[in-house]
């Protein structure tokens, strides 16, 4: 089943039609939803496609882990608001955002090679 040409257009989106499909044929609804999302992503630039695929993957994992559609909706909504708050901080505090992005995030720990004649047991534990 292919998504209708207008499926990714908000001007022609028919909520009642999608709701009826979800109620009467949930498997078909889910497949059509997945295909519609894929089509919408494919219409974007390559750079945006990769980001959108990652975002959709994250949304799908939230939906899988949620106990109900309402719980999934609430969690996805919270993800959106978290990202909005991040963008708001970037807008209002660009210098702080830039400094945070450029700051080292972890301390590198030098590793030493294991020599063949060394005992493999931890010397501190005996």
C-alpha cells in the first residue's frame, strides 16, 4: 500500500480518514504511517534527511517503549519541548552555547600496552 500523494501535505490531510483507518485496520494504518513518514523524509535535503531519520528512529523507540499511545504522545511531546528549550537557550545565550559546544567533554585516559612478560592479574589485588 503506497501513501497517497497528498499524505505529507497539511492542507489536504484528512484526520478523520486516518482515524478511521487506525480504528478499523491498525496494521494498515501503521504501514501507511511509516511509508508517509519515509516519503516526507525523502523529500528533504540530504543533510536534513539524515537528521530526520535519526529523529524518527528516536520517536519510534519512544513509541515502542511507551505503554500506550497517550504515554508515547506525552513522551514525544516532552522531547519536543526539551529541544525547544535548547534552541531558546541558543537564541538568548549564543556565546554560552558556543563555549559549551567547544569545551572538552571528557578527559582522555592514556592507555599503556600490555607486555608479554607481565602477569595478567591486577597487581593491586595480589
